[in-house]
């Protein structure tokens, strides 16, 4: 349905016969995308929002500011490799960094559930403080609200962030072009599998930890090595697949990816095999994908690999003119298939 | 990763493909029985690596797909009862019944929980003595031992608030039904590796002899599948019809005796309706009389629920190897994983869903649902 057909003030739902919010609307899959395209975007359409990047770049008195916001509702709030406080700061820092910005100021707002132990909140605040210090950003404003027991889940956090985009840097998914090399900064699936194994009480052997990390240094290093980078994105919810599928569809270009080139930790692969999940669809919180003109790809790879967060960086694919709108995955045995997003949450399979 | 990488090795796969090419002299139609095998074939593009003379058709072995619509509706009816905690493997959650799926019911307040083992459901029952905890026990012979163990434990420990809605299906009767069907095209089977890990393959020997059809018990990784195809093609070309075991690292002729004994302690063989196929005599397990106090179908009195499938859906023909997903005019258009019309689109391992997920709708010219490509964040 186009926005013109929608009577004023009426909601352009339903989405494919879905008449209420389902968990899948928050999964980063097709339902999430439909919600944004059909309900959110028509209401607020403007040139900045329309790009649907993770941050808006706005010009103000000759400076270009990156502005972003994100909410964090993770269960459990403490997990192997981090907690919700650190995640909330890193996530917003990363959304700014992926726009090529130097992150400067963050807001931090808490929605607290009645009965939350103060010591837990203290731990979350302390970890957010450390993360902010580590990323070189200041928390300059904030808010706290409390909801009754059962109306929330321990702690929800919203962060917004502002950064400044240096002159000469222009990053957007709209700029990717045929021939661009696609470089991934490290292993995928670590965050999602760490959370899932903790949440479901699954005990896997080996060290499963969230990869939550601030990417501003890594992004700056990549940009220094190749200022003509076209786009960067941290593939969080929906995994690497969501980023690739979204870029291919939006720019109506093809993307070819070599599955064997994508680094995945053995422990994560093992857990995914057991659960019947595809690591390409599992969330990350400290990884980035770089779309750079072919001639700059080696420089970007070198720069990433020199940083501890980019040790496992690899070139995983290429943007093409062929099969526009689709991501083609070359499988390890020499076959190929289309990579697509699941409709909603990826669910573990029966066998 | 050991036990995985060597079965996804490009060189070994290429060598097997070449051997298949040398072995084949005329067209053959092979059916892989398991949904897991179908998934692997489409995921890795194996069917497209084969010589054109070999056609793979996709079998009925996706337990989620073939669970009858009545059973799904019964599950939904139980899940909505007050005081019930309804537990299930994850992939049953999105399977649509006549009206919505378990996830939708969850959104409306039903207590639906994903478990990774039926024993977790027994634990939930012990932790919630005031609630009725029901597990949706579906699957082929593969999942039967774990489901049997849950019922066995519940009875032994006296967990009276635990029950199971059982809709187990069996592979050999479905193979017989395919071979007996008019117009059958299948000339050889890649047998179900994990089912046979439990049951052994003696049952398949009589099938193979009776119908003069080669059956190669096959694993699930690309190299397994290619090797299974090679073994089947060699039998066909030589005019042999035997049971052979490609999946020797998991399957023996006798199977797992302890698991089988437990199955027959708790279940008995009965008739079963298959989604898309219809009733097949003696093709399922039901809960044995001694365990009737844990039989959710009896306890919740839902056995009266009866339903009908959309007439447009050709999944019955697909499940018998007579049609391919791309032959269906609704595929990728009116029928998608979001709005499945029938059996083979409802689960990720169903042939239609696998074709859809891995982009095979491109072959049909149907655009599929690409609206969602953008704005995934």
C-alpha cells in the first residue's frame, strides 16, 4: 500500500495479516523491516530518515553531525562478555562510528522495574561509565523512570548519541557500487550465541562470550587507510545476513559472498550446528562490514588486522551488477544459493 | 571443525561429483527421504552440481510439515486453556493452524515455551505443580526416544501434571505409500540417516526386496549426500536393489536397542494422518494404554477437532515426489513462509520452504517477498 492511499491518521497496517505486535517485529528479519517500511517511515518520511542508515547525518552551521538512538532490552542483563550498560554505550558509539563520525556525547535513559536490586543497577551504571570512558564519549544528559513490577524486565536502557563527521568522509549505504570489496572485521555470531546459551541454560563447551566492543578506533583506522570507503555497518540484530540483504535490496545491486571466507569461531559454529541456526543470521555487537572500492581493500584489511578488534578481518565478497537485489552465497562445496532473511526470529530446529 | 569440515570439503565433493558423472548413463529419479537432507541439498546447491540426468525429488521426511492440521489445531486449543504451560521445540511455534500459530497465541497471553528437550518440559512440570504442562511430541523415529524418555520419567516420578500431545510418524510406511502410489517416479531412495541410527535398517531390507528399489541410508552433510547419490546410482546402473549404508559413522544394522526398547515401552504403532498426504495405516506412534494418564489428547478432550486444507496446495504431490515446489503456481506468490498454504512451506525443512529460503523462486519468475530487504534494523 502506498502512503497516498492511506487515509490521514489511519494506520497502514496490517502487515501480511499480522494484526498485533509479535516478537518477530523486533528480530531484524522481514517483519521488522515491514514494520519500519509500512508504519514508521510513512508517518515521518524525510530525506535523512529515508536513508534508513543506523545514524542520520545532519548539517548544522557548516558542520556535519551524526545523530543516532537505540534501545536495549536484553535478557539476561549480565551475560558472558558484558552487560546491558556496556552494550548500550557501545551500541550507540558504534552507530555513530559507522557513519564515519567521531562519537562525542551520549544520553543515557533508564526504565527500571520495581524490585530491581540497587546493586544490579550500580553494576550496570559502573559498566556504562567504563565503556563511555573507553570510547572517549561523555554522558551529558539522561533520565530515569520506574515502572511497576511486571511492566518491565529489570532494566531497559535508551541511549542517543552525537558525533562529528570529519570533512572528506561521506559514508552511506546509498554509495555502495559494483566492484566494491566487502571486508568483515572479525568472527560472526559470538554475541547472539553467548546470549542464547545463557538465556536458555544451554551449556556448551568452550568459551562463548559476547563480542560487545566500541568500534570507533577500528572505524577511524579503516577510514585513515582508505578515506574513500563507501559505507560501513555493524551487523547487529539479524546478523551479517541482514546487513548484506538490506544493502543489496536497497541499492538494487548484487552481492556475492564466499561462505568459507567468513570467519566463525569453532565454538559458535558448533553451537549453531546443534541448535540448527545459521551463524550468518546471529547477532554481533563488536563487528563491522566495510564496503570499499576494490583498490582500497588491501589497505583496509591491513589497517583492521593491526587493531586487536580486527585481528580476524577478512575480505568476504564483492558488490556486483549481476543478480541485482540479491545476495549470492558460494557454498563450501562449490554450489551456490541465495542468502535471504528469515521472516522473524530464527528458531532452533527439531532435528 | 572435526566431523564437519571433512564432510563439507570442496575437493572431496568435486571428486564425488565427477564419479557420479562417470557412473550415470541414463536418467534416474532419486528421492531423499529426510527434510534435513533436502535442506542440505538446497542450502549447498548440491542438486545443481549433479549431472542433469539425475533428478532429486524431495521426500516426506520433515516431521513439522507432515504433522496434520488437526494436530496443530488441537495443540493450539490446549495452549489456550487456562493454567496450561504449552512446551514445544522451536520450529513448531510458527506452524500455522486453521487460525494463527503458537507465537501469535503467545502474543495474546498463552504460556508457550520453547524447550530443547522434552525432559525440560518434565522439569517445568515439577517446578510448577499447580499448572498443567503439555509437551508437543512430534517427529519421526529420531525424536521418539527422547519423547519416550520424558513420558517414562514423568510416570516413574509421578509427575501427574505432565502430559504429551503425540503426533509421531514413521518412515517405512511412508516409503511404502510413495512406492504404491499411482504414477510413482522414484527409482531409488536416500534413506533417513538419523532415523536409522535409532531403528537400524532391517525394516528397509524388506522394503527394498519387496519393491525392488535401492535404498542407501545416507547422512546429512554435502559429502554424505554426494556419496549416497553415487552409491544409489551405481546400484541403479547395475540393476541391483539393496539396502546399503553410507552413514556408517552413525548407523548400524541393528540401531540403538536401548532407545528402541524405550520407544516400545511407551508408544504403540497406530494409524496416522499426514498433512498433505492423508491417512497412512500403521504409520505413527501413539501413547500406550499404561501411559494414558499422560496423554494430552485424552486429558484435554481435543480429539474431535477436524480440519481441511486449502485445495490449491499441491504439497501432497510434492511429498510423494510427483511435483517440485517450482511447479506450483502459488509458490512464492500466494504461498510463502509468511503465509504458507500447506505442509511443505510450513517448516524450514519442508521442500517449498527450503526452495524459498535459498532463493529458488528466482527460477519461477515469481518475485517472492522482497519488500523486506530494506530497513532491517
